[in-house]
C-alpha cells in the first residue's frame, strides 16, 4: 500500500532547529577564532567571458575537460556573478553557445538541458550527463519528475558553484549514462580565506523573495586546518501565473582539508520544497483572448521534494597526477501532480535511496597520460504514477514499479603528445546494467535486465599556428533504457492486473563526429567553432502491443560559432550562433512527423562594461538571446507540422560594488506575444507555459 499524498501540500518549512544549530556553530567565535578575517572591499572583477579558451589549450596533457579534443565551455565564478539567475539556476547556462537550459516553470520539475538536437521538448536533460562534485544528477526511470534521466538542480544555488564545464559531444570516457549530447561537470566551492562570507536578500516582480547566507572560515582541528563553507538559501516565489507558488529551503555544508598529498572534502546537503503548478495553456485559446496568467483547467498541479545527500571527495593536493575518489549517499523523495482536466491529476512519485562511488587514477608517462577508473551506482526504491480525482487517490495507476537498479562501469582515457603541437586522445568505456524490476501493476511483466555496452572515443588536437588550433573526434555515447521500456505497464488500471510485456531492448547508442577550431586573430579576440554529425543507431520506440524495441536511426547535423573580444580592460563583447541543419527520425513511427521538436536557430550575444564611480565600481551587462524555427505537430494523427512562436529575451543588469556591499538591479524583457521556451505540440494545438513580457528585480549583498 502506498501512502496517500496530501490533498493540500504544506508550505516549505523554515530552517529546522538542527539546521539553525549548524548555522550557529559555523558562525560561532570558537569556529572562527583560528583566522582573523578582515571585512573585504568588494570589487567585481572579470568579464562576461567564461574563461575563454586560447589556441593550444587542447594540446596540453591535462585531466581537465577543457583539454579534451572537443568543444568545451568553462563557466567561472565571475561569469555566474554577472548573470541574472533569478528564479531558475538553469540561467547560468544562458551564454553557452547552442545550449537551451531552463526549468519548465511548473514547480520543482527538473532542469531541461538541450544541445545538439538532443532532449526534445519535455525530456528535461535526459541526453546530457550532469555531474556535481563527481555525483551523477540524472535520475533513471523517474516518475516524480519527467520521464527517464531528468536532472534536478533546484537544490543548487549560484553562491555554491565554483565552476562549470559544458562538454559538447560524448567525447569523454569519464561520463557514463545519458552522455549522448555531452556532459556538464559542476564543482562546488571550498570555504576558507579565499571565499568571503556574505548575506544577501533579493526580490523580483511576481513575488520572488530570496535570502542567502554564506559562512566561510578556516579552523584548526588537531594538526589539520579545515576550511568550512556553509550556504543556506530560503526561496519564496509566487510566480507569474496564478497558482504557481514555489517554496524552497536548502542548506549545504562543506568541510575541506589537505593531508598526506590529498585534498579531501565532505559535503552535506538538505533540500526541502513544496509547490503548486499552473500547468500549460493552448495557444489557440490564448490567441482568442485567454488570460496568459490563467491556470490550466482551473485545477493547479502540486508537488513536493525532499533530498538529503552526503558526498565525499578526494583529489591530489598538488598537480593532477594521482588518485581521485568520490563516494555518495542520497535519500531522494519527490511527488508531482500533473493536471489532466478540471477534476483529475496524474501523480508521479519517486521514493528512492541512491548510493555510489567513483575511483580513478591519473598516471603520467613523459609525454603521455592515462586515466584508469571504475564507478558504481545503486538505486533502490519505488516509482509510480497514480490517478487522483478531486485530489484524492483512486485505485487506478499508470504504472507502479519497485526498482533495484545497479549500474557499474570501467573506463580508460589516454593522451599522447606525439609532437609539441599534436596531441592524440582515445577513450573506452564499458557500462553494465543489472536491474531487477518488480512490476506491481502487471506482475507478470516483472523481470531482470542484464546488459552491457561499450562506447569508444578517439580524437586529435593540432596547434597549427600559435594563433590557430584544430581538433577532431569520433565518439560514441549511450543512454540506458527506462524501466517502463523493459517492463511495460499497459493501459491505466488497478494494481495486480493480468498481462504485461517484457522487452530486452539494448541501451541507446549514438556516434558523434566533430570537427572544430579555435583562433586568435588579434590580442584579446578569440573565434571558435565546430561542426558535428550525430547518428543515433538504437532509438527505442514503443510498439502497438505495448512492448519496446530498438529501431532505425535519428540524424542530427549542425554547427556552432562563437566570438569573444575584450575591448581594452574595461569592456568586452561576445556573440554566438548555433544552427541545427537537420534533426529528424529517419524512419518515423506511423502517424508521426519526421522532424524533431528542437530549435533550428539559436543566437546569443552581449556586452559588459566596468567603470569606477564614487569610490566603488559599476559593472553593466546586456545580453540578448533568440531561439526560432522549432517545429511541432498537431492533429490526429499528429502529422500537421507547425512552427512555434519566436522567443527572444533581453537581460539588462547593473551592479554597484562599494566597500563591503554590492547592489544589483536587473530587468528581463520578452517582447514577442506568446513567446515561450516551454512548449510542446498536442493533438489540439501547441501547449505552452506563458512567461511575463517584463520582469524587474534587485538584490543586496553584504560581505563580512
């Protein structure tokens, strides 16, 4: 028996007594007595360049993602500080070429991450492997989010992030499941003297209120010095739409120390959220005059999330050679009710315990390097979707599965500097899936799943001239099958029904071909670009009998170009274009269209300027963003092709830093009527989540 979900979910609780005790301990004089920290004078440094790559970087022997023979964008702390994050942590990726990242604005429902024609509308980043401190964030076979492999980053906040690398394509062997479009590697900050403590408050139109406390210090524990970083965030958001409330509390405490040649850290994170979701509206209804702030069917969705995680990391204290280790444990609990009509919801629930570890050794042999490693992940718990009527549970389920998912992998990645300017790279990864699936809805479909998959990678980078670098790679990536694709649940109905179909589908693989360059035509001016061709040879498609099988191909072709130019020392500009020339199913299922629902064009650009004013410093940022040519299908059968409305976004931000205070004012404009990043095609027309045409906000931060 599953516990009933409350009809009205409570508002997020304030920080608990145990959390407050942690805050007091971290801030107490005894904890801070070992280091005298003077009040800092705040200066906003850096530019909106995300630590721009220079020609020759890929030719270096390094384990860092930016040394891969691939397109890798690094997002640093200064870039995040100059970005309008607002309601959605996904906004930290706004400036990355070819990337479309957002929360779908339906409460705590995950963070969509789309690039290179993958992760079409509604799949929430399921084709991009996302890691935080070495811990995979994709949740397989999720029912409390959206589908298979969604990414939930709502617990993360900008003050906690130390750096992000976005790897285009499956070229790195260090990332496993979901690594088809590429990978995102996020690292949290360390505490200590280099990280100032602060408190900030912010407010934004349509009811966003946020308070963030950062406590950073160093204290002695015996013979060791320990760096402590505590970040507590209280988030309250009424939302643009009626009945779109989100309440969220998060707390992360990270302790780091150096000993015997290693850098060790331990991070504890607790995250609690409750929300209501306004749902989607039909574009034809909006065109006929429906209020864009309306709630779908006047029956808002609802949900809650609870996560507790403990993460241990070890890395070499000096240099890159040596042992790296990650171990983690997490309790993951989410519920999400999606509006079906005026009286009905489909309620998805995940109640999971997740454990895992990763261990690898980085070896150096003169002009060569080799990484050898292994990882394991254990995921146990329940995942189901149940029909609620008038917010009360019924006996009907869409699915209900008890999951025992074991994934383990072996990987190797090597580099060899054949000459001073030519580096060859190769990688090989083997992933094994040992699943036991208990199908409570159709018990006859309960089954085990035992399959493995190899994904090789090869590449080269060549510094042709000091101002010009070329790279190329051929790499395979994969995504595991969802539990529903292995053990079908059939039509909606009661638990324990007869029937059921088992499918032994293979993991879905892609092969990606990349060719790119980085050039420096002049001092402080870089130009980079890449063209890619991707063939997905094992797309999993549902069959008429309820089973699934690997069929046919999908093809993606496109290119990305980016330029960044620093004008003197105080100003900089950037611009990029991402163009998908082809994204189609080569043998589409009957009564469906061939083109994939992804934006064919993405344009991004912006500028930053800094100057002194009255003893402080002003930083001005302006960013523009456009996506267009997104196909979708309507009608029955769904073969009538339409194009979604144009979406543009303009961000203006000004920050004044004076002594120990920092004041930021910002505005976001979306001038196109019915423009939205968040939409999908249905038989009745385009379903979209309207966004405000103008948003303004402010934040004040004090460093101590």
